[in-house]
C-alpha cells in the first residue's frame, strides 16, 4: 500500500504558455530574402494588431492575431480563483514562516520532491513516470511545480511541532499496513426505498455491479462499485461503513447503512488475511506512515485556512466574478 501525500491540498490549475513575438531588427542582407522579409512583415503586423486589439500577442492563426486580452476573461473564469487562492496562500504562508523564523531551504524543497516520488512507487523510474502523468494532468509546469514543492515544505515545517504519534494511531497504521483486508462493492443511494429496491433486484438475479453502474451515486459506480482493498481501521471510510464491510458475509449484501444523508450498501467479495508481520518488526514503518498521515491532515487544514479569500479585497472585477458560485438561469 502506498501512502498518500497531499499536493498542497489545492485544486489542479491550468497553465497557459504565452508566446511573444519580438520585432528585432535583422541584418540588411536578410531583408532581400523574400521568405525572411515575409516572416518579418507578418510578425510586425501581427504584433501591431495584437497591441491594438488584444494586448500581448499569444498566437497567430492564418494571419490573424490572438492577443492575451482576448483570452483573459475565459482564463480567469476557468482557473482564476484557484490561481488567486494559490497566490493568497503563498503570501500568508510567507508571513507565517517569517514570524516563526523558519527558512525553506533548497534541501527542504528537494526533500518534498523525494517524498512525493517515494509515495508514488518504490521503483524510481516508475515513480518519475507517474509524476510526469500527474503533472501533465494537473497542468503543473516547471514554475507551478516548483511553487507547489516550496508550498508543501512551508506547510510541513509550520505544522511539524504539533504532530503527535500515539499508540492508538500506531495500531491503526499497523492494521492498514499489515492487517486483514477485504475487497467489496459499494452502492450509494438517496433513500431507504432505493436501497431496498436495489437489494430486491440483486435477490432476483441482477448483479450488484450492474446495478451499481446504473444507480449508485458513488464515484466507484463506473467500476461496478468496486473498491480498493480496505482494512478494518482505514480512516478513508466512515466507521459504520467499515463495520458493514467486515461483518457482512462474503458475496452477501449487508443491511443498508445511513451516513451523511445517504444510504450505503456493501457486498464483500473477497478477504485477505493479515500478512503475519509483527507490530515490533514494523514499528518504524508504522511510525513513518502515521506521521505522514497526520502531517497531510494538518497541512490540508492549514492550506484551506491560508488560501481563504475572506479578508481579501479583490479589485479586478473578473476575479471577483470568478469567485461567485454559478447560479442556474
């Protein structure tokens, strides 16, 4: 099981690369070359158009210029609030670090990168491959990825003194690493009547997986409700749901579980026994996992606090509009 590490608890953003065309003067010999002359004329004309109609030139499409001003509002609507929250977080984080007299060194930033890679895969090459996929998916270019690592290092340094490693937490970590696991299918439904109809349909011969695809509200619906192996103390799921998964008989549907306004149905389909590793032999491993888990929770909470727009005066109306919830028309 790989440990999870938060990527600063912020939503993925989109990065836009601006291509600026200069109008540098060329040697007179090149001006006699019709190809160079045409390129120079087009670039100069495009820059002029962009400056008049769209600000900084971003692209040239079939002789027509696209200026940054033409894209600005759409970019802000798409990712503006998230980027603004990043900036707000960075300002407040820097203040907290100064007040605490904490310096974020290059070694601390590199440690964040190494930690992230180690959580992705024990194989170095595979970890780099997975990191590349994450960066591409979340639009994390060189600048934003570097900022992310620095931000994580700052958050981790601030919460470090508050981390406690108690025996109950160690037992939970041990259970997650080496305890028995179950694989189950899950369906989340809006009402008890829906849950009862679901159970009736399964009893009449329909499969749990097909019904989950059609009716479940959980993100696992596309997989037929299939969950990753879960341990008895896994904090990723509510206690009531974990209890249902571990008390129901294999391939039988447990009684509906009500939690947070929804009804949960589970069907355990496989069980794996504990791996036989003792607590004493895995104590350091459990300690490391528990520390990372608690650091992640506290870093997430601090990031949400520091990135709040409460108390922030927004002068640009476009960013102000981007921060407002969308209302149906």
